[in-house]
């Protein structure tokens, strides 16, 4: 069975993630509340993937539809505390219990976001912004830092690490708040 990735937000980062996930063999569900954003994303992906590959990507207008069968949900909302808290709250309540929640952020604590959910063991931060991710991907991937907490499960870490490897990146896992050299 194909693993499914819900991508919340069809802006440049969301479109790129849907493209990369589809090319890596994942089913991608791209969500945006703005119909125009979904339309632009669909046209862009059709040009990039071709019409035959488009079945790997579904376009939905609600978060609930995006995460209903998702194994991984990645938000592409602005890197602001209120936006991230709101989206994590929605994802946590609408996604199945097994779904891992991931968020690109350069300045927010994944521990704080995870503590606002019923699944702190399934929360991971991607320590990069949209420009870093899409720019590094164009250059052949590169190193990407995944930030976790002491509560993040090894299964969640393994799944997100494998996802980014499939996209051509070299993930490095760092536990937020851990003191280097101490276990």
C-alpha cells in the first residue's frame, strides 16, 4: 500500500513537496483553503509531472479530507506561533492516531508545539525554511536537520527520516533541548 502524505498549503513549498513526494512514490494530498492556490498548484504539477503521473497527487480543499488517510502530515503555513499552533490543533484532531505531524520551522520549538497535541510522540520539526528546502532540493538534496523531543517515538523519527531520504536529502536528527555528549 502506498504511503500517503498530506501537505497543508499549496504555495511554493507545498507544491514542491507534493511534486517531490509523488516522484518518490508517495501518494500526496495537497490542501489549500483558497481554490485559486489549488488551481495554480494543479497546473504547475501537471507541467512538472505530466498528466499520467498526476494520479499520485490529489487536490483537496479541507484539512479533514487531506489527513483522513495520511501517514504523514506536513504543514506549509507561515512560520508564526499562532499559525503553527492552530494547524497542529486541527491536524491533531482530524488525522488518524498513527499520523506523524511535521512542520518546517526555523524559529519555533517543536517541544512547545508537540505539547499542545494528544500525540507528542508523533511530532517532528524540519529545521529549515521554504527557500532552504526547495533550493537544496534543486542542488541535489543535501543535509536536513530534523528536530525531535525526548517524547518523539523512534518509529516517528524513522518514518520522517526515510521520507526525507526518499526525497534525496541526508537527514540528521537532533533532539531539542538535549545537551551534546550526555545521554
